[in-house]
């Protein structure tokens, strides 16, 4: 359970950095507390999408993974970010990613920041 909380916090931090760096990834809301709560909920959705949907998409795109020497992973991560944005809209959360190329850049930033945070944060169960 502790590992799940740590990974959610790392996802929230990575999403916050992407929101801060890229103008077309937006998180709107009233107060700072509301934005933090929305960010944590979006991080939970993002974690669930990566846990449930991403393995299936990776399996289906495996031939492209080999053909592109792994670069398709960036596209898959961008699609997972766009799916998270759509699901956030379904749950009436004020998180939005505007466009595919914004999602690609956001996925790259989220991947790097999430990797760095997971290296620093404890990895215990």
C-alpha cells in the first residue's frame, strides 16, 4: 500500500511539472487545495490507465516496437496521457491535454520526472 501511495505521489509530481512547463496541458480550479486534490485524482487515473490499458496497447504494438527500436513507446505514453485527459473530463476534473504533440512532449517530461522521482522516493511495500 505504501508503494502505491509513493507511486501516486511521483505521478502527481511528474504531472505537476508537465503542467508547469507546457502551456497546453492545463489544470484549472479555484483554490490551491482544489488544484492539489484534482492533481492527485488525475494521478490516480493516470496510474490506473498505465496499469490496466498500457500493457494491452504495448502487446498490440509490439511489432511496431521492434520496427521503430522502441520509439513507439513515446507514442503509447502520449496516448495514455490523452486517455487520462479524456477520463478526467468524464469525471469532471479540470485537467486537459490539448492535442497529440502536446501529449507527446508531456509524456516525455512525465516519463523523465517520474523516473527521477521513483529513484529518489522509497520503494517499499
